[in-house]
C-alpha cells in the first residue's frame, strides 16, 4: 500500500516539477523572443496598441538597413569586439597557461612569494580599480585604441590560478616520459602538456571569450571615440540616446548576442566546465 | 606531494639544471608577473598616491592634501548613499537569485527527461550582456509606454500603464533592475549548484530511502548540508558581484548622458565622481581605495572559506 501511494505521489511531484520548469523556461526565453520580434518589426508594429505575437510581415531588411546606416558604426564595432575578444582569449590562454605551468612544475626558490604576489590581486576585483587603470592607460596615450582595450585585460590572475591548480594535477608520468628524451620544459609544455589539456583550455578559453565580448565598464571608460566602440558600447550609446530607433536597436542587439548564442549551442560542454571551474574548485 | 630534487647526473649538469630552471621559471612566469606589475600593481599604488593629493584634471599632482580626500568622501552624503544603495540592492538580489538558482538546480537534477534541454534554456541568458538585457527590459518588458509588455499585460486587467523606470514613489525601478540581473545570473549559479549536487554521494540518498525519509526531510538533512560549500561560494560570489554592479544601472537609468540622483551604487558613483566633468582623480582614487578595502574584506572571507591559495600538493 505504502509503496503504491508513494509512487503516485512521485508521479504527481514529477508532473509539478515539469510544469514549474516549463513555465520558468517560458519566462527565461521571453527576452530572446522579444529581441527577435521587435528586431523584425517596423516601429508601427512595435508601438501598436494591441500585442502581436509576431509582425504580419517579418522585416529582414532591418538587418541590411542597420549595416547601411552611416550613423550607426555597427560593422566597425562588431569587428572591434571580435578582435578584442579573440586577442584577449588567445593572450590569456598563452600568458596564464605558461605562468600556471611554471608555478606548478618548475622549482624556483621564490616560487611561493611569486604565487602570493599573484593571488593577492584576486582580493581586488578588476572593476573596482577602473579609476587607477584609466589613469595609467590614459597616461600611456592609449585612450580609444585597441591596445588600451586589449592589453590591460591580458593579465588575469584568476586564470593563472586555475591553470596552476589544473597543472598540479596533470599526470606527471606523461611529462617524465618526455623529459627522458631530453626535452626541456618548453618542449614538454607545448608538445605534451598542451595537446593533453585541450578540454581545460577550451573551458578557460570560452569563458574568457564570453567575458571579453560582454565587457562594458572598461570599454566605456577607455574608448570614448566612436571608431573604438565595441558592440556593447554602440548598443549602450543608442539605448541611452534621446531618440531611439526601436527595430534597429533590437536587431542590432540580436546580432550582438548571435556569436555567443552559437557558442552556447555548440560549445556548451566547455562553457559549463569553465563556469564550474571558475565558480569553485572542488 | 613533496618536492624531490631529481638526483641524477653528475654535479655539473645538476648545477646547470638548477640555473636553467631559474631561467625557465622566468620565461614561463615572467611575462605574466610583469604584466600584473604594470597593469595591476602600479595603478593601485599610483591611485593610493593620488588619493592623498589634490588631483583635478591631472595625474601628476603637486598639492599634497593628506587625508582630506578620504574625509571628504566619508562626509559626502552621496558616497554614503551609494553604499546604502548597494546594501539595499544586495538585500534584494542575493536571496532571490540564491533561491531561484538552487530551486532550478534541484528541479533539473531530479528531472528524468529533457534535462539537458532545461539546463540549456536556463543557462542561455549567461550568453547575454547586461547591455542587451537592459535594452530588452527598458524598451520592451518594462517600457513605460502603453505598448510595453508588462503594461500590455496590466492593460488586460484594466490597470493603467506604469512608468517603471521613472517613478520613484513607489520605486518600481528596483523591480526592473533586480529581475534583469536575476535573469542574467540565475543560470550561472544553477550550474554551480548542479555541480555541487552531482558530488553528493548516492549512498547517502540510498541510506535515507532505507530509513524511509523522503521529500523535504532528504532536502533538509542531506542535500542542503552537503551543499554547504557550494552555497557559501555562491552567496559570496553573489555579494561581490552585487558590489560591482554597474552595467545594468547605467544602461537602465541613464538617458542622454544624465543619470538620476537616486539608485547610484558604488561604481556608478565612482564613475561620475572620477570620470565625470570634474575629472577629480584625488577624490575618485580615495573612493576607489575605500571600496577596494571594503571588497577585499569580503574577498578575504571568501578565500578563507574556499581555501584559495592553499597548496593542494
């Protein structure tokens, strides 16, 4: 009897869970729907007093209008964002990967001191130091340049920390086999360690890319010139402007999230691993 | 694992090996440490120096003012109100995001089918930037005009449209700000909770089932205690991220270069104080130092809890 009752309760519980998950999913997908709906509408469709699920005709021409509008530096800002995100991702992987490996594997008398020098900066989130960073980078004359946007973001203590933790647990036998060949640290790293760490590198790489593509405060501070806008700054400028072209802004935002949505569909496994690694280590 | 020096080869090669190691350490770690020095340590030190000077529109000031920038900041009502804004914001966002992301993780963890689908759906907003979320929230969902989504829904019930972002009494803008951040963040923390749930040993649940415990009891006496480390980490991450809130406040509330006098969290305050018209780097730096010290205290607590920096070998 008791068993039958429980399985009945289980089924009801399971159904309730799916109803809750389903309703929540609708709410979580709603903003994506609104981006597309408004992006493919005309201004009149959006401001219509009755809500239409989708406009009667989908205005795909909004996309070409957006790229042809000389007042909106859409193509330029997308290219800027792409260059920044790619260079920062590759740069962080190389710089932090090397540093993490050195800290984990190369014996050095002051390695501990160096390690504390690095983790001390983890106490200070980058966002809080934007005033001093602006002071330094503007003194270098890097305002509104790609250098100013990219270089300060290349030195991520947290990525180095994660790489070090990862390499500490890397199977030593693999490296020792290489070292018997007389291959030095450099060769071991590039020929043995890197090819065998593709998953971890993908995890750190994807979350670095996402952070870089979505960054806002630093590009806002350091790149006021329109030629150096990232796509986030371009969107923000038109969002906070006096007059707003609604369909254009929504289609621009849809295009701005497209690269990351594609990444989430195809690389989700690595992104999830990256989030887990960056959230907490076991 | 303790460090064991490889004791092979004659003494000369061993010496050369040690020299080489120092060199290789420099090659591997040097670029990063150098970058950290230039782009993190120097700005911080410079900022501390500037905070003791009168530095209007200059980064090489000559007028030493002692602690007066700090005293001005502490006396400044708008600086203190920015801290109060953070506290209020944290009181809304931290518990709600915590409960929603934990709830989603628990639901998805128990789901028998379509698990990956639901995980992806809730995780997908993480791909969006605060700018994009602000755009949808400000111009569509919580648009103050009649055709905004919320006002349309209210209209079905005969309720007059609400100017969500421009009314201060009642402060509806909080609803807009908190829901936007919640939508962006919940999936991220849900992933952390799911990872934590996966680490709980199934034998604990089996033991509970044998004892006849079910439902809430399992949650209360097994799941939640086993999630303690994850929960602590999530709470602290939520708190630190709330402290650094800037993007959604700026994009939701400012318009044509103007930001309203209310709802200014610390970074928004700092942005306008240091980089606004005055370019007052002295006061701006003093504010940055105070905020850095405050957040370092929180982060220090986090490190103690998480054991960051503890050697694993």
